[in-house]
C-alpha cells in the first residue's frame, strides 16, 4: 500500500510537471529590489529614391542631394535599471542610469551618467517623472523622457495564459514623421509560444504594419513586416532577449515628385537580471 502511494504521488507529480511545461502564464513585470542590466542595439539601413521631371532631378543635383540617398545608423546603449523597496501603497521607486550610449560615428547620444527617475507597481509598467543630466539641454531632457515613457508603452504586453504552439496578438499605434508628413500606422504583433524550458520560454514574433489613415492631400502607400524572437524568464517574469528585424516601404506622391523609401531596421535587447 505504501509503495502504491509513493508510485501514485510520483505519477501525479510527473503529470503535473508535464502539464506545466505545456502552458505558460505570460506576464511582463518589474519587481522590487532588482537590477536590470540592459544592452540595446538599434540599426537601420535606409534608401530614399526620388522620381520626377528632368527639372526637379536637376534641382536635386544642384543642391548636392544624392539620388538615391543612402543612410545607415547604429546606436548602442548600455543602461542599468534599479528598483527599490516596495512601499505600503504598492509602488516602488526606480532609476535608469545610462552607462554608455554611442552612435555609428562614436558620438555620445545620451551623456554618460544620465539618470531617469520614476515609479512602478507589481501590476503596471514604470511611470517616469524626472531626469538628471549635467550635459543635456532642457529640451532634449523633455524629449528623452517622453521617448522612454513611450518605449515602456510599446513593450507593454497583455497578460495571457498560453500553450505551446498557440499564438496571441497585440495591436499598437505608430506615428512616423517623413518628409514633413506624419504617417499613422497600426502594428499587429503576433507571439507564438515555441517551447518551455526549466526557467524560460521561447517565442516567435511576426509583425504587420498597415496604414491607419489615408491622407487626402498626398498619395501615400506604406507597408511593413517584422520577424524576430523573444526569450521569457519565467521566475523573474521578464523578457531577457528581444530581437526583431523590420522591413518597411513608403511611397509618397506629391505634385512635382514621388519619393520612395525603403528601410531595414533591427532592434536587439538583452537583459541580465540580478537581486540586491
């Protein structure tokens, strides 16, 4: 009888473990008293080609504007996000310190030592409120604070319970300023759970970019797709690797010329998580 009980206990435990590896309670959270060391690499290759009358093209040449114009950018950013102790009201403070931020030419984009302050809860992403930097203009401080807050909004992924092989989707708005025109798009991101290991899960990511509003003044066509992967740390409820490659195409037809823009961009985000 005792042996049967032990065998039954083992069998139930084994079956429960098997079931837990088939499904995942997915949620992204920052937790109190935790250090998130982050490395972000952003790259972009862009080609802008103009079509128009001989007079228009001659005018471009006179202004020394290359046709096509080829641009390449690369930004590397190292930062450390630290969270403090949980307060009685359910919030905890956080700081984001920029350790290093350079572009392709080696120019410093965000001054080293810049610190952003904010607060978070165990059920919501951070809300940033201030920034301290010795070598930064006030206008850039405001822009950086808004950009960082927008970034948190973009990475906000809904909580979901998902099984291996299943997919869930999220839609986000995107506004792109191009040639003095703001193009509004919707991004649909699909997350497919590929596998669950002991302490992490792997997702496949696909994206579709679709124009949301038709501009009556200009004939605009814009499309885009993205493909990547995400590694989710189960104990820490956080993404430790997010990598995506995006291809986009724009065609803007104006009275005197047509501008065609194609871009290939990459976003690679690595995070190391440790406790105090």
